C-alpha cells in the first residue's frame, strides 16, 4: 500500500530531524513512518528545498543518457538516498535500474492484489474455523481429564487418610 504524505507533514519531520535531538529511528517511530523515509525526506529537502518534498503527480520519462549516468553512479557505490535526493527519483525507479544493470537481486516477495488477498483470506478462514473448533474440543477434553485426575487424587488422599486413622486405632 502506497501511503502518501502531505508536504507539510514531510516538512515537519525534516524540521524535527534537523534539530538534532532525535535520530531517524526514534523520529520515525514517533511519526509512525519508516526511519529511511525520515532520511530520504531530509536529503530531498537538503538538495531541493521545499519543492523536493512535494509529491510529483506525473511520471516523467528519463532519457537513456540520464539513466546510464545514474546507473554509473550506482556502480560507483553512490548512496541510494543521495541519488534519490540529487535526481529526485522514486525508490522503485532506482531499484528497477539497479536490477537492470545487475546490481540488485529481484525480490522474492511480490505485491499481491486486493482480490488475491481476499481469496487467500477466504481460503484460510475455513481452515481457521475448523482449527478453532478442534482446539476447543481438545480443551474441553483436557478439562474433563483434569477434573477426573483431581477427583482421583481426592479419592486416593481420602483412602490414605482412612488407612492412617485405622492404623492409629
């Protein structure tokens, strides 16, 4: 799920980070965002000012020359956040270019659609219901078994008490 944040929110995060009182992890936790976003927004702001924090509405096509230039910097170990800020690129674009030039492995995970998620939930719902029913039956059986063992222990204790009294007499 791609959550969009307002420019004002991003600016507020950057201002807090610039104070230097909190690191990206603490600030990210407080603001309920990933620490990498704090750093990313900070670098975008540092490079482009407030315009760097504005959400771009249209995808702009990149020339092959530009793409090759960025890929060269990637090969030369330029930090991802630095390149994102410098060229105002999305993380997915950089990841795709890293894949294309053989610098990254394709992720094993993939994004599933809402329909696929619903189908999986429905598929496992029946399984969960049957598992819950089975576990409740096991719990009931264990409770009965526990009651029987308690009663047996009481009877054994009563018998021992009776034998002890008889031996005293």
